[in-house]
């Protein structure tokens, strides 16, 4: 066993917290004007205000959104017993997109309405859409008893709501520019209220997921084994779905559609160590936070003074990582990689 795998989950958690803190400190120094040292910011009140009002909440918000996506990705993969499951599997992303589209269509994109939207954000509409999509999935699946039916219902809801969003944009093309930031994913507009909300929701969801983690351990051995252990699968599945919906819906409402973080974070944790789902859920959240924060730093620095949408960057990097992972697994099989 490698030295990395011999480390305890607690040691990895401390390493990830330290790395996240370092990324936050770096995020404070990186902006559209390039690198700015702490000494320069201390001497310039305007620079310090930019740090406190923009850069610091953006960095903390990026970590919070990544932690929520990492946690919800680990829950989805354990619940559906599928390593390719992602946080948006129950239609939350499509529902959030439709909620934002409908809100913009009803309120318009005039300067007055955009100013009002800037004050309250589109988080309420996005979260309502994500919650409604998950509830619709549960109704179509007739509960949480059948995992395959739940999975198929989530796919159907995602496709239908995605088509509804496209129809709204087709009828009102002036909404495309206003929707661009949400669809591409961005942490640029996260403020302190959004940071506090995401950190609070992550703490709540993490505590609930830790409580429900025994059912994920049981499901990993098979549904019949989980039933033989006396686990109440139906209520615990419902609790895990609520955790998944709340975590992913909150992240999407604050930062838009950011791909692959929730899918890649649990894979990275499994490559580092073997652990029960209680530790897997916690470490996936910490890895997700560090991943999105690092990607946000890279998005700001690559083509400065402009910046890439962080959702585009995570899609490229995450897709490349999964392709490499598939190639490595195929070559590891007998007769592979000839």
C-alpha cells in the first residue's frame, strides 16, 4: 500500500483544509489587475475594500459551492451505486435553469429590473426551480423505493425542463446575454450573504449525510444485504435525496451550472484512500471546495485582465481527467492497451 493510502482520513482532512486556506489567501491577491501583495493592500484603502467586498467573498464562495457539489456528488454516487452519477442527476440543474429563465422572462431585462435582480439575485428563482425539479422526479418515480426508476425519472425531468428552458430562450432571445453567466457558471457575483448561506447549508447537509452514511455503506454491499442489516432504506433514501437536492440546488443558485466538480471529487478521494462513506462524504466536500477554488484562481489568471467562466474551465479539466481515468482503467484490464 502506498504512503498516501496509509494516511488516515483525519490527516487528509487536515491537509485539504490547509490547502483550501492557502488557495483563499492566494485568491485575495489575484484580480483583474494581476498580482497584488498583502503589503500593497494594507497601504491602499481602496485595494483593501476591493479585497473585502469582492475577492475574499468570491474565494470563500467558490470553496462553499465546490464543497456542496463534492458532497452531493458523493451522495449521488453512493445512493445510485454508480461512479458516474453526478449532483444534477435528479434534474436540479435543469430546474434551476428554467427557474432563472422564467424569472427573467417575467421581469424583463430592462435596467430597472436588472438593478432589482442584482439586489436580490436570481438565487430564489434558481433554488425554487431546482427544488421543484427534484419533487417532480420523486412524483414520477412514485417514491424512493426503486433506484432505477428514480434514475430514469431524473433523466426524463432533466431533458424536459432543459427543452422548456430552450423554448423560453427561443421565444425571447434577448434573455441569452442575461443567462450567459448562469449557464457558463461563475463565482464573480457571490457576496458575503451567499457565502454564509452556502457554508451554513454545507454544515447542515454534511451533518445529515454523516448521519445517513450507514445506509450508503449497506447499499455498497447490495440492497439485499442492506435490508438484512435492518436498515430502514426508504426513509433514509429520502433523507439522502433531500440532502442531495438541498446541496446541489444551493450551489447552482449561487454560482450557476458548474460541471464535473461533483463527479470528480469522490473519484479523487477514492484514489487517495479507502474509507467508509462517512469519511468519503466529508473528504469529497473538502476536495470539491479545493478543486473549485483552484479552478477559479486559474480562470482569473489565465487570460488576465479578462477571465474565463469557471464552469467552462472545470468542464474542460474534468472531462480531461475522466478521459485519462478511463484510459488508465482500460489499459489496466487484461489484454488492454495493446
